[in-house]
């Protein structure tokens, strides 16, 4: 047997339950399927399939061949895909993780442009506000908006800064005093961005002054869009990136709280597993992503 094609055809017949189904799945003719299976049985010296007018079933030898060869074929396909992904800069499949809000607002345009430039690169784009473990989740790279990482097991590239502002709806200050300094921020009115109920600490600066304000735990969410809507509806003060609150500020639905104080920006970064060298396919996406972020004007950070 000179190739894995006969085994691939055999396993397709088993999975589809018929020669006709395998022919459709593999885009081959039923006659070709029949011929390949017959040759495989001859090569192995065993009958592998019992054929009736209604169904195809495995013989004992066929069950053994299917059980032994299926993992071999799966491993072969996995290694082939891995080698292709790491050696071709313009063909293969990439698995990308991105934050939900950033992904919904930016990624559709970016992905559409990337697919036009690289039609032979397939993408798996996973959007989540959970801070994934890039090693355990098997991502090729992850897009994150955060403080500089402390994780030493990954490598990362800073793309740009992401400004933030503390904002609230004007109507909120009809029910509470307007804060004048960071110490005036009431924790029960400050909604935390975080996980598992953890309170968020906001750092604010003015000139050489630096103050910390602890947000509350009455409402904690790991989704910026949700916190934005809560602020718009007058249900709290939030500390969010400019790209989330820009429309609300422009319409007057939100206003900046403590306008004389600044919030240190976050960083837009690309995270990678600990590659010794970026695979060509990952490098292709990285270069495109960085150029796209630098070029777009409608999504000004």
C-alpha cells in the first residue's frame, strides 16, 4: 500500500455507512470507492466490509483495521496541518482569541480585509472576555487589552495604547453629589470590570499626583459592553476604553467624571505561546494586524 488514500476511503465508508455516502463526502464516484476498497482488501488479504443492498458493516478484520488506522490518520492530518501552518506564510489555519467588545467592533472589518489579502488562510476567531490560557486553549495567538503582562510563559508584542476614561450618565448626578476628587468616588456606584466578583482598583493621576479608588462589588462584569449600557442607563460610574464610550460621550448620554484627572491607558497587545520564532503564518497575521491598526482612522484609539 503506497499511500493513506485507501485507508481514508475505507474510514469514510465506515463513517458514512455506505459507499454512496463516502463518494459524496470525498467527491469521488461510487465506482472509484468500490475499486479502492477492493484493492485494499486484496493488499491486506482480508475482507473488511460486508455489503448488502441496504447497508455496509464491518467484519472482524475491518473493525481491527478501523480501530488501528483511525488514530494514525488523525495524527497524520494533525502533523500535516501543523507543518503547513508553520512553513507557509500564506496558507493554513490560524486560531485567534480576542476580547468580546474589541472583537465585535473591530474584528469584522479586520478579518474581511485580511481574507481579501490572504484568501488561503482560514481563521478560527474566538471572542471571549475570559482571560484564556493561550497554552491550554491551543490558540496560535491572542489579542488582549490589558496592563503589561506578568506571565513569563508567553511572549507578547505591544501594538498601541488604549486610552480610558471614567464616565457616567449626567442623570446619575441628580441622585448623588458629583465627585470632585478621586476620594469622592463612592464604591457602591462604581461598577467593576473583573472576574468572579473581584473589585477593580482605579488609578487616577493629575500632574504629579496619583490616587487610587476602589470600585465596588455590588455589580461586577467581565464584559465592557454590558458595563457601558449600565452607565448609559444611569446605573453607575464605569472606567472603560475610549472606543467603548466615545459614542456615548459624543451624544451627551455620558460625561467624563473627574475631567481634571487621567486614567493610565491600557495596552493593545498580541500574545503568543512561547515560540522560539514566530511561525510564518502567525507572523503574516501579526504584520497585517499591526498595519491595520495603524492605518484605520475611523477606529481612533
